[in-house]
């Protein structure tokens, strides 16, 4: 007959494991000496283990099944018991006996508990900060290494996503909304840092601001000013930009020494329409004309009303040939269009191509002269006025 | 005597330990000490002349990165799912907790505690749709704690 306690004590590390041998009914056969520290009353042989280890209540069937499945081991980890933390495992010992091992893991669990406490408090703090940011009436996103690593709910909902991962999959390239030529968030940051920029996304206008977070992360905030912007920037009759906005955009283009086409266009014989059909019809025609043009230009192009029936058009990120082609197509499109109130109309267009020495005044003057030439040469066509090359 | 095992399940810091402390010891402690692993408390009760020892498993709260060991769930007769009414994410996670629990104990009873209700305004309270298995609870103010446990225990014993 094997001396079980002797064997067990020899096998198991001192003070690390305690053991109990149990019969089929989970009654105690034998028990290690040091088990007392986990229970208030010393267990005796023949008593049921559930009286001392209520952790096993409800598991009777599972434990008894181990006797017919010797490979099974049932484990309960990290049980707080009588000021200790223990792992309990129950396994097959022989066909009528179960071996219950108790491992004291108090020291390591107390260390883990401190870490868990710290981690959970951090999670709570993060969650609170996230809620604060989500409740701000601004759109916030943070860039690290050219990727969006944080965005508040406003920003994500605007782009109809729920998670940062979805946002990344969209490949927003948000910087393109400010300027088509920008090719990175780093470039966007350099452009916006310490100042405000207006940015148009879809049909909304925002003020964009940027700041650094610990030199590695760039924080961008967007304040939606669509309603205010609409009132300030858009012409109430034609719903296209006002000339002030156009001038700002043209100034920016010239400042950045980018090329583009400036076009002044108006309806031929518009005065006659006003005189014949009245101002109300005249206004309807202007609205319809502006809408037609707007629908046939690109998103980055800017159409503005200069005054009366004169409109300004800025074609960006294009070549001279393409801009001229587009202007001719617009002219033809208006000629083919039937206006609801009055039928057919035509338009004349004067176009100037910007150069590096141009000013706002010089380029507009050139486009205006081109329009004048178009009017004087039969109307309903485009005249391009290039800057005369200097003899130097 | 009948012994029944019930679990308190939910995200971390929703007040599982506080609900147990209120129910078992009629006490409340405002400080937050994270539960690690599981701690079992006992409560004797008598329902319809049946004496019963309830073993209440206070289980470490789930976090996005740490799941509850499945062996904790085994052999449970009931569960109380606990949420914090002030943290919507803990309410959104409720179904996941139920799903895991019922996968291990398909015939077990359960109730739900919308805890920390003392922090709600009257109007906010009215927004909660409650039934006989859901309770607005406050361990701090001892609101509905007894009802929560007794409802579950009665269901388990019926």
C-alpha cells in the first residue's frame, strides 16, 4: 500500500501546493497538513469537500465525470479564499479517487490586482475623456504617422463610420479637401498650424485648426460653420459664391503660384430679358443659368456672382487647353439649354490664364477685356486673353 | 439544505461587489477596488419554507481585453447581469454577457440590474423600460437590492 501523504508531499513543492484526495461522493480521503489556512474549520476525513470548498457546488457531476475520463482536468483559477488567492484543479487519481490540488497564488495575484486596478482606472479615465471629446461641438481627429489614430463621434458620424478602423479603410486623404495639391497630413499640418483655414467638405464649410500633441501626434479640429458661411459666402439669389469668396480663393491661388483659368461670363442680351419679361423672370433666369454652370463644373472649381448677370469662374488644377475646352463646352451647353421661362439664351466668356507675376487686379482685368472682346465679336463664344510675354 | 450558485456578471466597475456587499452585509463602501478572479459570498435565506444557501460569485468584471474563464459559469443556477446606468457601453455589452452565460447554463434564471441609479435624474429614470426581471438598483442607497436577489432566488427555486 502506497503511503499517499508521503508520496504527495514528496512530489509537490513545499508550501506551494496543497492536496485533497476525494472519493466518488466527493468525501475527503486524505488531506495535506497545510490546507487549514484556506478554511476556518479543519476538515476531517470522511467529510464532504463541498462543506469547505463551496466553490465546487454545482460542479458535482462535472467532477464525477473525471473518474470516467481520466484525461479531464477541471480548473478554477484565481479564487479568493480566506485572505488568499488559490487555483483549484481536480484530476483523475485512480478509478475511484480524485486528486484536488490547491495552489497558492496570492503574491502573484496581488501584483496582478494592482496592475488590473491601474488598468481599469485608466480605461475609465479614457472612457470619460472620450465622452468629453464626443460631446464637444467640434469635429476632432488625431494623426500619427500619417494615419488617423483617434476621432471623436462627431467626426466618425460625419463620415458614416462607427470605428477608427472603418475610418482608415475609407482612405479619406482629408488634406485634399483643403487643397488638391496637398499629399500628406504633415503638409496639411504645416499649412494650417497656428492659423485658421476654411475647408469645404461635401456641402459643409468648416474652420480647420491644427496643433501638435507631444511632437508626434497632430490634432486637427473642425468647427462647422456651414450656416454662417452660407449666409456670408453665398449669393442669396443664385446660390453660388459671392465675389468676396472668389477673390480670396483667387488670391490664395496666386500666392501659392499655382496656375488656373479665370473666366468672366455673362448672359447675352440680359438687359433685354429684364425689360421684356420683368425682374422676377430675370431673377429666375439668373438662378437657372448659375445652376446650369454649377452642375457642369468640377468640385474644386469656384463659381461666383460678380454682380448683375456677370459671373466669375475659377478653374483650378487643370491645364490651359483643358480649361479652354471646358469653357467652350459651357458656352455650348448654355446655347443648347432651354430656359424654363424664356427659352433659348447664349453666354459670352472671357478667359485669362494666371501667370506667376499676376495680381488679382491684373488677371481679372485681362479676363474682363477678353469678355469685352467676346461681346464685340459676335457673342456666344470664348475669348482667351494671354499675358503678353515680356521682352526680357 | 439546498445550495444554489449564482453569478454576478458585467463589465468592470459597474458595482457587482457593492451589490453583493449590500445584500450580504447591508453595507456600502464608496471606494473602488477592482475584483480579480472570483470571490464567493454566502447568504442563507428561506423562500416558501425552503431553507437555502445562496453562493454568490462575485466575478471579475469583463474588459475589452480580458474575458471571463468559462469554468466560472459552470453549475450556476442563476445570474445577475449588472450594468452602470451612467456608462452606456456597459448596457450595450449586456447581450454578450447573457449569450455567454446561457451558452453554459441554458436553463438558468437571470435578472438584470441597472445599477448606480442614485445618479439618475427623475426624467432619466423614466427612460428605462423595466419589467419584472429588470431593476433600477443602487447599492449606495439600498434601492431594489433585496428585490433583485429575491426575484432571482424565487425563480431559481420555483
